[in-house]
C-alpha cells in the first residue's frame, strides 16, 4: 500500500494511534505533519521518523484554538506544498480533565472542553484544511477518530461518548458536503487499544467504579474482545493508511468498526451488568 508523496496532517500525533499512523505512513512514502500539545513528545516522534528515513515535521496545535488550527494547515502546506489527507486524531476524555465525571457531578465546563476538542476541533481542522484538500490530486480525504462509543452508550463516559456519536454523524455529513470536491470522509471506531490515554482513562475508571461493576474499560479488555487480545496502535494505523490511500477510493461516509468483535455481541445493558 503506497502513500508515496501523499501529505498527511495528523492531529494528536505525538503518541498512541497518531504516532503509529505517522510512522507507518512515513514508511510508505508519505510526508507527515504531526501536531499535538505535548511538544517534546511530538518532536521526539518526528525525530524517530526522520532517523528511519521518513519525512516529517512537528507543529504545535491545540485543535480547540482557531489560530492554532489555521497556523497548522498553513505550515503543512508551506513545507510540503499542499495537504492531501487530514487525520483528525486528537481527542480527550472527561476523566483527563476532572475527577467529577459522572453525569450528576460533571460541570458544564468539563462537558464543553470535551466537545471543543473532540467535535469542534474536527470541524475547525477540516474547514481550515479544505482549501488545500480541494487542490489535491491524490485521492484527498478526511479521516476522523471515532470509537465504539460512537455506537453505544457506556458508563463513565457521557461527554466522550456524546462527542464520538457526533463524530459519526459529522463524518457522514462531511462525506456529503465534500463529495462535490472529490474529497472523501471516513471514520474509524476502535475499542480498547494499548495507548497511554486508554491506560490512564482505564485506571481512573477502575478506581471510580463499584467493585461489582463491569465497564468497557474496567477489568481486562481481552474479556470483551472476540479477537482475544487488546488492540495495538498499529492495528488502527493499518486501517488509517488504507483509508488515506487510493486503494480506498470507493470508500466514503463510513464509520468503520475496528473493535476486535466487541460490538458483535456486547451491548450497553450487558456493560452495566443488568
């Protein structure tokens, strides 16, 4: 699967799925622009890609900031001559912001912060990238980060789940809106993946959950996966690289589950232990 000379902007690309996608895309010939708010980690990720013979740059960007987003797209286009693919990967969970993350205790500020990063950020990044994507001749596309929470409700994730449900429909609406320009929009929806973010959220949820509660992030994710292992960042990176390539040119407006079979059998009622 070649991504030769395809320029990909990856938000939240310093670590986890974003970093795995950046490394894989660069190894397949892409020009990679990594953005994040953890600059030292992002710059280290770029250094590893360059050391392996890839092409990559780093740009600081808080996707909830209009000026940051505009500057990111300008930097990417100036350095590599354009933008062909936008990977909207940046995201946060309410447990990363506050200890008050149940519906009853959550503040409006916490809810708004999750929406601003996970939904408004995708809207702003896509809008800022559009003038460059319209000029691309390399199967331009937008690839959004969804979740199994885009499909069902889970305990301890109301703001995150709401944001990811919004991403699922935003993706479909973007597919319609961008089709006249020859730009595709798709979304990948993973279950538990072995990333620092998932580990941190899992630890918080396990500490907060009642002893007899079962959540998507509580206990071992392997217990809920029909593919009996936790997901790896490279598993998702393979899908993102496919969606970024011309080989997926007939794939548009899709919310693509990559969940080890979790939602083939498990629903939110079972998750609640009811």
